[in-house]
């Protein structure tokens, strides 16, 4: 192991992020509902029955792989790998070599355990503690692809993150961001706008506060990316948001009545995200670093 890898990584100070993922509600809720996975599932339009949830989760991960449009064997950075489920699926089913990073210790412990149980080797999936604001130890022009799966919203400085992604990608490399945007401005009033600001604060999602329509595309283009494609999967996650609403509604009423929203912010989000579904979108945004053309899945 090199001296560089032995050093404590540089991590942006974001105690609210650590608090959110350490909370009992987050740890139990994600485990019971999604098996530890931390993203929405993909359903074909007009789907009502949301089960099995695992099928929809893997379906969204397949959409992510398609948006990266890379050949098997491509080296890909998972920027915010969580417990490793996305990385494992992309390695097993799409042949990518995944390097996962995360700043939450218990995520990395579980990710390493899940990778070991999957039978994958470290050459197929490896994870380490690192902040996606500080990718310098990984070097420049290292990866064929980089993705975030509902983790870019946690960025405290999104422009710095995208600049780091651009530097870490090889020319012709692809980036995919599966994230949210919304129509609320800083001055928006009303119950939904107030709830969204509270969710962003407690769930440590400062970039989500900025993500009005067009913002992600502008950020990517400002970072130097081209061929930005925005796909709207809002209708495709509706069965899951509806399910969360039904499960969370009674606990939501109790939590709000007792003023305990801070301790049950996922419950609040589960209700308010479905109530306000006309005001926000779930997006798959892909872009390319200019340069020499790479072989893509379409070329095979």
C-alpha cells in the first residue's frame, strides 16, 4: 500500500451528513424497505403494483449503466457508493470495474461485507473512504465513467465536484448523475416549499436547494462537459413514491403533531415528495468529456 493511500483522506466538514446517515430512522428505514439500497426504483409507465422492490431497484441501476454507455471492462468511479449495491450490480451484470468512494464509515464497512459476499474480487469492485470534493489522490484521466446515484445532492460545493469529475475522466469519458431538481426558488412560500427546505437542511442536501430546472446542465457545461442529455424518470418512480406516502402518512401525522420532524425526516420526505410530485423531477443526466472517442456499448 502506498503512503498516499495510508493518509487520512481530506473530507469536507459536513457533520449534518454524518448525523443523517447515522440516525436510527435512516439506518432502519433503508434496511427494512430497500434492503440497504439508497435510491429510487424504476418502473415502466402506468405500473401500480410496486413489488418486488428489488426488481425496480436493479432496473434503475440498469438505466444508470445504459446512460454511462460504456463497454465491459471500463473503469468507473461510484461517487458515493453507500453499502455497495449499485457497484456490485454494475460489476456483475455490466462488467464494469468499479472504484467506490464514500465518507460514511458504516457504509464502507457494509459495502466491503456485501462485496465479499457477492463473490466479486477487489479488481472488480473496491471501495475506500474518500470525499468526492477531493479526488486528487486518484489522479487525472483515470476513469472511463463516473456516476452519482442520488448522492450529488449532498455536495457542499457542486462546481468543485464536477471539476474533479472532469479531471478524473479520460477524454471521451462519460458522467451520469441520477438526481432531483425542483421549481422552488429561495423565496418560495407555502407548506411544500417550507418542507423542502427543512428536508434539504436535515438530510444534508445543499445542492438540492440549488437544483432548479436547467441548473445541472449549466453546471456540467461550465465544467467543460458536452453532449448533455437530460432524461426525466419522474413517472417511472411514482409507484415507489406512492408506496412511501402510504407507509409514512400516519407516522408523519404523529411526528408533525409532536414537532419531531427532525428525528423523522425520511418520514416527512416520504409524504411531502408524493404530495409535491408536480413540483420536482427525478432526472438522469449524462454528459461527455470532450476528446478522443471511446468505444461505447453502441459500438460493440
